């Protein structure tokens, strides 16, 4: 059977995202990002379109490398202001039954004991529809704001591995399944004999009880987004899904293969990682209308904001270069994958600074799929079939109109082609993604090693 395509809507608790400035388009409602009704409407729309998940990015910092200050992203509303994404999830969960939620949280600045509790709470409140996008934090501005020294790229991943060991202990080892007995007759809520303190003495230290009883998934479904050597190895150990932004199909194929190989090297089956690629979709009833929308979006997208955003992703101050200067490879402390995509894996095409400023399809960013419903549907199917990808994260443009058009125009065509579900699958997020696997960690996953035998 042909693979069904998984779809997440890629958002952030901010007025606009990596395509800065689009909040100002007349049809965009991003300025309502402080309003719970905005998120509830989004969740209801996603549910009607059988969207798999709302995937929330978070960078916990401000893009201030460009010109050495944050003014450009502040003006353009690019990932700033930025609310706490976790707060949105209970409201969206309350109006949906199956929609899943991905939330980004970093291992460098979030204390593991506190994050483990917040994620368990969300896994309870969503009835097991939670995933954690594990990132290590690329912005030096976060380190300064948190009053700590920035951690070098590879070291962040080493620390993240230790962090994961600790949170697995809290999620998998601290409680037996049935420890919260809720026995009114004996007036016992939790049987203390079935809860144990975990002990961790790595870089992160903990002698403590997990504060939450086991949630439906215990460990939330795990995403990872790093694509460097270290990032891929980390995903191979820990991720059940990876999020990437390959610009062309050969790059996507290479990245998919590298994640599958990394899983295998970690002793897991190669297909135990689903791979999602970011994509900017612009669809309208006709190709001409879609191209017109693209022109409008280009008009509202903010060039200085886009350069500022990418300066922080690349770890390079792009204001220092002439618009016609090509991007050269540098050893980046930020997203090595994006620098490599622009300089090494770009099919010989020189990416210039002015290309990065534009609302454009370019190496180092996600691909564009623009056209009529039929064209978009064909293109998405080709991407999946030619690369081994499992699904897409739809990059936020002019929203919620963009997502609504996808649901109205593309979803029915994908369904007609047998490439999209016609109803949600039951169960937790892990069961929906891996129906054969069960709610808790698969036995070959690193986290399973921490499972307490009595549990
Ligand atoms: C598609 C994609 C989405 C990402 N989203 C986030 C995010 O929301 N927050 C964040 O702090 N980092 C994010 N990252 C950064 C990665 O987690 C990682 O820190 C970065 O890519 C550097 O690691 P690498 O050199 O291994 O790729 C994202 C990366 C990619 C490729």
C-alpha cells in the first residue's frame, strides 16, 4: 500500500514565524496570538482537516546577531514576541480528541526535573497526545538572558544525552503503573511502596521522585531536529520522529537515510524514526491564483527580518555582507545543517545574501510547493515517494488562511489518491504514529532501558 502522508501545522506562540512580516498581510490573524480563541479556532480547523499535529517551535531568545541587535526581528514580528508554547496546548486539547501536539523545549536551559513534570502534566491533560521536540538551543542571546555561558555546538548534544538519561529515569523508573491506587476504602491515594526515588549523578544531578504519576505515554513521543553528525546520532538514539528542512529531494533522501542509519547504529529498526520535512505550501483554486498569492506574500515578507532570522540560524551576521555576496562555509555554532545546505549541498548554486532576504525557495530553507490543488497534491506525493519521507510540517505563512486552504483544497485530493487518512486512528500519539508499537516506549528504544521491571 502507498504510504499515507503525515501532516503537521508548524506554528509558534508568536505573531509570525521564520517568514517574518507576514502577520501584516490583510488576511493574516497572527496579531491575535495572545488570544486563546485564535488557538482554539486553529485546533478546530486542524481537526476538521484530520491534521496529525500542531507542532510548536520555540527558540527561547531573540535573533540579535544581525547588526548586533534585535531591532529587525522586533519590527518584523519574526518569532518575537514569543509566548510559552506549552500554555496553549490544554486549550487546544480541550476542543479536540485526536489532534496531537508537538512542543519544542531545549535541554540547555530548562532544568530537567521541572521540564519532565511539565511534559508529564501535558501528556496527562492531552490523554497521551503530546510530543517533545528536543532541541539544544542555538541562540547565544538565550545564554546571556539566562546568565550562563553559551555552550559549544557538539557539547550541547553531549549534555543533552545526559539530560535524556535523567528524564527517562523520572518518566520510566520512578513510578509503577498502578502506584496511584486511589483507594477510598483505605484512604490511600498513592502506595509509597510502588514509587521510588531516582538517582542521577551525571552533568545533571537529581535525587528525587517524579512528581507526576505515569502519564498515558510516560515518556512523551520524542522529536529531534538536529541534522549535523552529532545531531543525527542523537536522533538515532532518542527520536521517534525527526524534523528537517531539506530543500531538494536528493538532500531529503540523504537526510532520511542518515536518520534511518543512525537508528540502526543505536540498535533500533531503521524505520523507527518518522521523518518530516518542512514545506511552504501556497495553494489556490488555480495555479495563477496561487502565484498571485505568492507575489502578495513576497510583498509582505520583511527582507531585513528574514536576514535577521537567518543570521541567527546560521550564526553569521549577514548585515556585514553585500547583497550579492555568496554565503561561504563557516564552522557554525548554530545550525550547521543550514550552513552546509547553503554552501556544500546546494547543487553548485551560489546562495547570495539577497536570496536569503527574499520570500524564496532556496537551499538552507524548506522547499516551496505552489500551485493548483492538483499540482500541490502531485508534488507532495512525489516528494514522499522519491525521498522516503513520512510527512510534512506546513510552514506558517498567512494564517489561518494558509492552513484552511490546504485543508479545503489539498486534503480531499490526497484522500482521493489514498494518500491521506479519512479518519483519525485511535490511541496515544505514539500509537497513532506507530500503530503496531503500543503506548509506551518500544523495547529497542534507549528510554525503555530505564523502565522499572515491576512497572
Ligand atoms: C527544521 C528545523 C526546525 C528547528 N526548530 C527549532 C526550534 O523550534 N527551536 C530551536 O531552539 N531549535 C530549532 N532547530 C534547531 C535544531 O534543534 C538544532 O539545534 C540546530 O539545527 C543545530 O543542530 P545541527 O547543527 O545538528 O542541525 C530546528 C532545526 C531544524 C532543522
